[in-house]
């Protein structure tokens, strides 16, 4: 699930709360413009939510409501949605939103269905090694200098390509996968949310290359931290449904890194 989808759910929840008399009529117009959701800080000890939203803190004063009161009304409505697992409200009105495992994993199919996912303007049409149309900058498909911060993103992309090659070599297929909600490990959860957030993060930092580079390197770090096998690790072991799911996640992450690199004018080598 992506931020725009979360916003739409929030709009629907607010509209229903207005009809039920829980919020003033002004809430019918919807929440303030601008980003309303950001991933949880992966470094926060004990945090298990997916998204954090300050919407009640921004919106409450406009509606003449205390942020905590507004957050509680919104949280109640959100938890009644099938895609939301839980919502916690802090005393300041900040909301911590946990998606269901299945709705969190929707981003994988979104990425794999959209070759331009996260890709901005200013790049040149070409094709990848499989002949699929992609958007890459012109120039040699070669690694950046070691002192370039985007080199770590290229390395992460190359590592994901290796994971995909090795999984496909032993017969793992993302087409015959098991339920997407099997991606429940913390590293897998963080990576899925970061994939969903990257287009918003890059767009928000448009014109600020340093922040866009930081967004990509942060995502690359999460890719490197996700070390769950996309293929059997014991000789003779059977391929399990979860291997196909993890292969699909690796393919999605590689695509997002590739497009992010292209957006900043860098290539995405498949081997380094």
C-alpha cells in the first residue's frame, strides 16, 4: 500500500465520521495537502508499525479540534478498514499505523506492473538485458567511482540481480508464488514500506540532489539488510512458496533502485 492509497482511505474515513456526527462538516473537504505519511524510523527500538502520520496535528487546529481527539476518531475509523491492522495514538496526536501483511505487500505487484515506478522525467528510453523497455540514462552501464555515494546503490542493485539470477537458476518463479502475506520478517516489512514511500520521498526532495541521494542510499541499506533466501539453501531441498514471494520482492526492489538511479542520471549495473 502506497501513501496515496492511505490518503484515500483517510478521506473516506473522515467523510464517514462527518456523516456519523463524529467530526465537523469541515472534515468533509479532506485532510491538508502535502505528504501525510512517512515510514517509521527503522532505528526506533520496539517500533513495529509501518507508517507514522502527523495528520491530526496538522488538521486538528483547522477543524477546531484537539489533535489527540481527531487522531482517536480517525484511528477508530481506520481500524475498521480491512487493510489496516492497528493504529496507535500518542498523547500529541501522532498516529502509528500498522498495515495487514497482505495490504503491505501490494506494493510488490504495483512495482512489477509499472516499469516506470519511481522514475522521473529527463531520462532516455532504452531496454534492459531481457529486452524489456525501461528508462535509463545514456552512457556506459558501468560502476561509479568508489567515492560516489550512489555506488552503494549500484552495489545493492547488482546484489539483487544476483539474488534473482540464482533463484531463477534453480527453478524459483515469482509467478507461482504463495501468499504475499508471508513476508512478515522485520527486514521484509521495512523494505516493502520503503519501496512504497520512495516515489513520494524523491518527489518531495525534487531539486535537492543530496536528499534524493540519501533516499536512495537509505533504500539500498534496507535491501542489503534483507538477507532472507529467495531459493533453497540446502542441496536437494524443495522450493517453497515463500521463495517465489521473496524473489518477487527482490525483483521489485531491483526495479525501484534501477529507476531511482536513472532518475539521478546513473546506470544500474547487473554485475559489479
